[in-house]
């Protein structure tokens, strides 16, 4: 019985970990991922946040950069009056150095001001352009839901 448990443990230990493609992610060459958030549907937003948490669990902290670019209806998810639990998850991700970019064009068209949004956002004129430019800069573009 001990041999079976040992084999099972070894199999899970060796094959249960993620393997990374070359070049391996490192401080000098991190994996870069950008999420687009253009929908404020609570289920979709939380699915995307959960996907970010899953990515954070797999990569060593110093070898990963994650950005989230919100624009259009997705900007609602960054407002102070959005779902409190979801905003807490966003704040938690910010503590893990996940950057959240907010679209000023959407804000202007909706007559929203910065004081209606959570703290520590990075404001860009056009969210979609930021999403495109991140990809040009080597980020992998993701829309998890």
C-alpha cells in the first residue's frame, strides 16, 4: 500500500506541475498577459478575475506581468458603486501588481469622473488602443469569457 501511495504522490508531484515553454519565464523575460474588459456582466467579470487568479498561482511572481484594460461597458466594473465583493477581488489583484487601465473616452461619453472610480487605476485615452499596443509590446491578449 505504501508503494502505491508513493507512486501516486510521485506521479502527481512530477506531472501535476505546469511546464513552461522556452524561453522560461523569468524576471528579465516575464510572461505578459493583457485582459480586455468590455462587459460589466457580474458573472463575466468574476470569471475573468478568477482566470487571473489561476494564472497568478501557476507562475512565479517575478516572472509575470498582467494588465486589465477596461473600456466601454466594462468600465462599470471599476466604479465604486459596482458589486462590493468584486471590487474587493480587484483590489486584491492590484496588491499582486495587476495593473488596471481605464478608458477616458468611455468616461467622457458617459459623463463620469475619476472620483466615481476605484483608486489606483491607470487612465488612458482609448482603452482599445491600449489593448492593441500591449499586444504589439508582446503581451498575450486574453478575453477569458
